[in-house]
C-alpha cells in the first residue's frame, strides 16, 4: 500500500493538498487490483460538504446552503493506478457553480491509468447531484401581513463600494404594501443608472432568513422604472446588437428579456461558454452571451473575454446600435 493525498490535477502518491483545502485525512491505495470493478475510496469537495461515502453507493444527492454557490469536486481511488475522471474527460478535478433553479449533476468515472485506453475499460460511475437551498425559504408570501421594509445596497461578502453600508438595513418606512403603492406614483426615471437600492419585505431586518426574497424590488432614489408596453419595448430593441458578458445571473436576465420581447422562450441553455441568438424581435435584434468570469484558476483577462465576445457577435458597430451589458 502507498499513501497519497488528492492533488490539483492528479492523485499520484505523495501529491500535496491544494492550498484552498483544509487538511484531508490521508488515504491508502492498493497496488494490486483485487476487484474486476474499479471503485473510489472517497469523494471530496472544497468547501467541505457532508458526503456519506460508501464504495458501492453510486448516487449522492447533496443540498448546499444558500451562501455556498461554488464548489470544487475531486475523488480518490482504491487502486493506486486508478483515477476518478469527471464528466467523461481526463480531468480529475473540476469547479462548479450551483444555481438555485436547477440540479447540477456531476458524473465521475473510475479509469484504470495502467492500460493503454482506460476510457474503453468497464468502469464504475459515481454521480453527485447538487442542489442549493433558496435564500430564506418561507413558502407563499402573505399579502395582508404588514411586513417591515428592509433595504440592501450590497452583500457584505461581495462588496463593491467599501465605504457604503452592506447587508440588510432597516428603513423606518411604513409597511411593505404602503411603500409599494407610494413608489408606483413616483415619476419615471430619466436615466437607467439612477442610484438606488433593493427593497425586500422581512419580519426582521436583522435576520436575512426572515425575508421574502422573491418579492425584492430594485428601487431608484426619487423616481421609478415603469414597465414599458410590449410594443414600446420591441421598438426600443429594433436594430440593436446586445452583448452580455457575465455570470449565470446575467444569463437569466438575458433570457427574461428575450422571453418578454419574443412573447415566449423557445430555447434555454445552462451554458458556461458562449451563446448567440439572431431570432429575437422578429430577427431585428441580435443577442450574444459569453460566460465570465471563468471558473478556471488561470482565467483570461476581461479584455480578452470582451474581444472574444465581440468576435462572436460580428458585425459590431461603434454606434448606439451596440449595447454592452456586464455583470
């Protein structure tokens, strides 16, 4: 038997733990293969998840807490010359973003590296199914209850403006229903970048889990963004080339916009690469998306990602017909 630790790209004997991973118990692998079937000896993650691993249990359903949105997965094998490959590739480790609306399925194949073509050898397949709890899962929103009105400009763990408050703040305003009626009477905002904050109804502004986050609305200061009619929105997007550069949240915003302009959503893809659509608004609007930032350690700089996005969105004109959305 030899000792080994899970490494960044391979699990060779003596490999060191990644810096981001806390101490993992050292495992031992077998030099001589005693089973016709290859098995894993462990499944590991960063951050560490509760995985009740059993060598002959092949499917694991794991629920992540809301704050955990990114996780790295790797494995260790019983047989020293075996290795767990993720998603039918030769990658022994991968990082995933786990959204709120869809399961993330991660297949891991146990390959024998001592044979010439390990991918063709009959192997065990383990599957991780990751889901993520919604923030403050509280069921149906009770309309008639006088909820507190709480305000949030930015998350404390992802601050954009270091000198401004973060997290939920009490507003001291009237009830949620009253503030919604009052804000609907505010004048139309003349600009799309008027400063503002998120308003959310909560039982207690000091407890984020007491809030109904699905009811949260973006409220600009002293004005309001009124929902445009379908015809006005379609005219506004005529002849536009809209480029989206960002993460899964921005991808959802893009699909919401496509659904509103087209009247329905005929295609939806959970893509971490690029997407191009030319059938929007009767073919009068072109939309493209590039996932950024990449989850790999050596991500391309944002200027290179932008050049890639421009290339797939060709032709791009230096005029008001081109709209870049980053987020």
